[in-house]
């Protein structure tokens, strides 16, 4: 019995996994960085709307991607 591997499909899965994995890490990192900027500005008596906005967007998008991945796995 010969096993045939669909290399193009395997390549697409590999690329999708790498892009989504790196994307979630980058978005979460931007969220942490934005939150850090916001906390530093708050301690210095300033405001950092960009830091807080970046944190909210970064965390929300990373949560959405993870939730989508879990949904795809569970829905089957």
C-alpha cells in the first residue's frame, strides 16, 4: 500500500499555522506593551490613550483568534 501525501495541502496548513501562531503572539505582545505604556504614563501623572487603546485592541484580537481556533476545532 502506498501513501500519497498532498504536499500543497500540507504546505497550506503549515503556512496557516505559522501565520496564526506568530500573529497571536505579536498581538498579545502589543497588548502587553500598550498596557505597560499606559501604566507607566499613569504613574508619571500623564495619560496614554494610545497605550490603553493598543492594549485593548491587542488583547481583544488575540482573544478572538484563539476563540476562533477553539471553535473550529470543537465544531469539527
